[in-house]
């Protein structure tokens, strides 16, 4: 079995229309100068910890949650424009495979992205796949701790600049 893949492209079908709520959210965040926060949203416990931590980070100023799927799949959306026009972006991936970060860095200026692998920040559950294998309260607590570490890093690397 191969242990790596070279760079590759995906064909994505075009789309018509826009999400009204997403448009309003992204337009407001763009005009307010909010920094978009993306997360890996894989179905496994690593994706879930990243997602919960991103939600928590995005509660703090000047951050706000961005929809990675709309940015990747609806290029004419305000969500994509917000991601491209922001001075910075935060990408929280669930593990070293960096699934979302590897796409995002090809869509927006890579130098603007603070890319974080959440797993080394808690170092647990590497033998588990499903999020449901970890009790909900424990997931939330671990994600809360991860978000605290990420916010400390962002305060040093983004907010102090
Ligand atoms: S980065 Fe890791 S946890 Fe996230 S989607 Fe990829 S393999 Fe899953």
C-alpha cells in the first residue's frame, strides 16, 4: 500500500445560487474585519475535537467561524470572498494529515494562514475513530483545553503583531 500521494486535483461540479444566511454572515464578518476560523470537520474524534475547539476560538474577538465547504465549493460566495480578502485566517486541522489546510493553502495566500494541528495539543484517543467512543462531556472538556492553547498561540502570533 502506498504511503504518500503526489499533488493532485479534484474536479468539482459547478453550482448555482447562494446560501442567504451564509452570505449575510460572511459579508458582515468581512466588513467587521473578523478573522475567519476554519476547522477539519472529519467524523472522527480528531475532527470533532478540532471542530469544537474552532467553535470556541471563534467566540473570541476578532475571530469568527468560517464555512470551509462553502469556501471550497462555492467560489462565487461571500464566504469565499471573506476568506480570500481577510488579512489572516486560522485553520485548525484534526491531525497531521492536514486535510483542510492542504486545500485552503491553495485557495488563499498561504502566508496569511495560521495552521494548527490540534492532536499534539491533547495527545489522546489515537486508537479510536468515532467521536462517540469518547463521552460528550469529555470531548467538550478536551476541546475547551485545546481552544485555550490555540488562543494563547494566536494572541502571540496574530494579535500582538
Ligand atoms: S485532518 Fe485528520 S482528522 Fe481531519 S479529516 Fe483529515 S484525517 Fe480526518
